[in-house]
């Protein structure tokens, strides 16, 4: 998976704003998104959610 093997996974995703500023969204094709958080200290990608926009964010 491109995200998992990336040198810097933050560069592949879009950093969210406001209360979600510590999270990133990565598009898989045109329809699906992976919502994730990074722990640089432990080199961990924490996958929060996978789905279409409504499933991930709760709205269209």
C-alpha cells in the first residue's frame, strides 16, 4: 500500500483543519477515503476510518 510504505505519509494525505487538525485524509480512487492519524515518535499510522465521504465524515 502506498500510504503504508511512504517515507512521509503526511505528504500523501490532506491535513484536516480545526478540531481535526491532527488527522489526515487520503483518497483511494475517486470515491473512498482513508482517515488517519500519525504518531511520528513511534512510526505508527493509526487508521481511523475507511469509506466514502459520508461514512468517514458523517455527511455528504
